[in-house]
């Protein structure tokens, strides 16, 4: 008895049989079920399940025939769960978690088949190395390799110059992290930084980059005392949540004897949706003498309602606008953003500047700074020092 959303079983009634197709899983609301599997033609009791327990979910998850039968021991009420509900959640899960889950299911099925005497033809317990699973295993390898790279100090800091447009001099740099793996070659930051942000690794990676940046600032101060450029350091979402982050920044600045105003923190536009945490970071930074920039402004998260309450020192205009400066409508938007920034007491860094024509237009609009391949590509510290010396 029941409906599509509720199933009722009488004692002795079978919910599903070994070998049935995996169309549905079930949540036991009341009563109990006995799970059995055939061994040499004799039913073997695997377990008795009661209220609050899922049953039949394994076959749904790995799309395999039922490996056991479920029979009501007493009156039962169950809620059916369509396989699509599982499929959607499994598809949206982290690929590593998904691979681990499917691996455990395969291992369980192998053990069950051995127990019931049906081991012939059963898949091994390893994950099939293909598609999604191969990607998951590669992420696991990459995470381990990234941990090793941190220990061996293999991550390299590259500095992309930022030009003071009016004075035509290098005013500062943005610190970018690069990783050249001995076997993989150059690993894209989109891969290893994203992976680090998905795990606790972003904290040691962030601390590593902070130390390198503070060391670079010290070397710049010693080698070119008159230059005094700033270095902009990107802040991740995990670092934003760390209440001790600014204190660790100040500790590194103090250890390297670097004034706080030589460091600038950059927050990507997507993070300003968490207004309270961003505001707390800005206030703490300003008390310490550190400036804060809003990176990638105009990429889709721009919220003027928040912007007027967040005291950023710099707006970094996304390169998408700069590429289209010859479009009158885009030019009007950039002019308006420059004016707005000036009214808010912010300076503007235009990202992605690649031509003299773009630089000339930005100068005409009153944009203070430019960053892009026209100004300079990401470079080593020694190359940055050479550029500062002129």
C-alpha cells in the first residue's frame, strides 16, 4: 500500500529483491526491515534496519542491481527517494568526495560478493581510471604534491609592475604565485590556487606568499632605497575568515623590518558579498597602516550599496573594460567609474592595459595607475629590481 511519496509494508512483505533494478532508495520512517543475501541458495542475514535509516541507496548511487533483499519484519512506513535526487547531489559533490564514495561502494560490493560466494566477475575495489574518477585522483595527487612544494619552497613569487600613469614610473607590483612542477611543468594557478582554497592548504600557501612578499619588499628597500614601491597581495576567502590574519601580516612585516604602508591587500570582488568580514578586515588593516584594494571591479558582483560603506583605498578596474575602451558606451562607463572612485577617495588601477592608445585614453580620463603587458609581464624579483633602477 501507499503512494509515490509513502510506502507501507506489512510483516513479511518484500520491499525489493536481490538482482532487482536500482530505481529507488528508501528512508525508513517506522518499523524495521531485514536485509538478506543468498549464499549457496540459503538466505544470509546481513542486518536489521530501523527508523531513520536509508536502505537501497548503494545500488542507486553506483547504478548496480540490488545486491540483497529487504523484507519487513513488522509494519513499516517508508519514504521513497527517486534515484534522480541522489544523482543530482552526487554530480554536484566534490569530485574527490565522489570518487572516495564510489571506491568504498565498490569495496563493499567486493566484500559482500566474496561473503555470499558470488565473487566471480565482480569488479575490483579500485576506482575505474577514467573521466570523473581520473580527475578526482589527479586532484588528490596534486594536493599531496602541493604540500611537498610548500615544504621544498618550490612556489615562486612573480611581480607584475603597476605604472603611475602621470609620472610614467613603476609605483608598485602585484604579487602572483607560480609553480613549476618537476614532472607536470608549469601548473596553472587556476588549478593549484583553486585546490588550495578548497582545502586548508590555502592557509599555509597564503603564509608562504606573505613571507616571500615581505622578503621581496625588504630586498627592494635595500637595493633601491629611493623607489619605495608597494606590493599588492591577494587575500583569499579562507584568509578573510581568519581573525588572526592581520596580526600574522604585521608579524611578518615587523620581522622583515618593512613599513605597513608598503604592503597592499587585494580582495576580489566576489568576496565583498560577505560585507561584515570585509569591513572588519579593512578597518583592522587601516588601523595598522595597510591599504586595501578591491580587485576585478566590474566582473559581475559590483554592489554600489556596499561599496559606499566599504572604505577601499583602490579600485582595480577589470581588464574587460580596458579591452573595449574604443566602444563609446564602455568608455562612458570607465569615465563614470573613475569619477566615482575619485569622489570616494579611491585611486584607480586599470588592469589589462596592452596598447599605448589605451594608456593615453586612461590618462585623459584621470586614471592614476595601469597594469598589463604594456607595462610589464610578471617577472622575477631580480627583474623587478632592474626595472626600478631604470
